[in-house]
């Protein structure tokens, strides 16, 4: 496995030098710890609906989603009745996918559960970065359709430090011998986490920056 500095140099060579590469890196948002509960539900819903679908269509329809789901008020959506669900299935403002619409109610209930643990923002941001895969596993188990890349993208869009195992990041991890195929098993994800932890210790950078450097070394 190459050092982070070596991978950074590969990325810099591909993207016009170190300064140009730095300008392309993503960094955690300092205000993520104060992100409101309704915004977490909005992000979860957006990522669920984007999975396997046109992101452009979801983006275009998003104001309609906000209206249809009461600005993602968590309590209202957690107690959504079957009549409201049926109405949403006929609502042309949104993408009318019944299974995905149901996740809004389920994930609202999940966020309500997190109130007993200090609230979503606290739980998600206090989780150790060195165990980001543990946070992803929790999202998969307790949330609805938040496994795989969906949970990773929720954290990315929120600005919470973490990595996204995109095709390019996965290609670099395979090239470095960290994994031999896309990481889906717990064992493979732990191997990925260990590699990121090592690169973070070497560089002092965020997981988000490291993830972006890895992606740009291939893409």
C-alpha cells in the first residue's frame, strides 16, 4: 500500500499540480453538528430516491418533495397515516415509488429514536471518525434503505467527515491491495477503514480529503 503522499502526488500529476488538486478537495462542514433534524430527514430521503434513479430528475422535483413531505417535519412524517401515504402515491410533485415513500416514515421514526440518544446531529457527529464504517453499519441496521452508498452520501451531503466508496475510490483501494473487489462485507469495510486510518495518521487530513484524493488519482 502506497503512502498518502505518494497517492497525493499521483493525483496532483493528473490534475495540474498540488495547488490545483487542493482546490478540488472537499472538507467537512463545521456547522454539521447543528444541522436540524428535518434537514437530516431531507438528506436521507434525497439519497434514497437518488439511488438507482436520475439525480437530475430528483433535483428538479425537490421543491415538490419538500412540500409533499411537510418540509420534512420529523414528527409529522413519523406519524404519517395510510391515507397520507395513499395521497403521496398519487402526488405528481414527487417520484411515486411506494417503497421509497415508505422510507420517509420509517426514517422519521428512526430520527425520533435518536432523540433519546441526544439527537441525530449529536449521534452522527460524535461517532468516532476512526470507526466511520461502524456509523454506516448503524445507519444500515436502524434506518431504512440507508445501506451501501446511500448512507455514505447522506453523510457527504451533510458535510460530516467520512469517505464515499465511489468507483474511482474503489479502483484506488484495489490498486493499493486494500481490497480485491468492491467492499460490501464487514471484513472488507474494516480493511478500508484501517487503510483510511493509516492515511489519516500519515497526513493529518480528514477522511473526506483523503477520499477525494483517492478518487482523483484514478478519475
